[in-house]
């Protein structure tokens, strides 16, 4: 069963998934960042940015439990 996320968090996760290597991640609202970090779907990267995790990609693909 997949975790329930707010629509804003799902959209943010999709945007992060589209970021290529070397590209800057989009700015996310603090509440959305906190929601995704708490779920383990994103991780803090260098420079205060965030990046999508494998769990985040699995969530988007529907492969998570």
C-alpha cells in the first residue's frame, strides 16, 4: 500500500524526477519538503538542495508497497 501524499507533494516529486544530472532542483515549499523528507522520498543534497531517492522513483512508478 502506498503512502498518501498531498497533491502538492506528488507534483513536487514529479518535478524532482524530471531534473537531470547537473541541473538545479526546483524550489519546494517548506511543508512539501518536510512531507517528502519524512516519507524518505527525497534526501538532502549538497548546497541545501534536495534530490529524489530510489523510494521516490518507486512511489511514482507505483512499485512501492
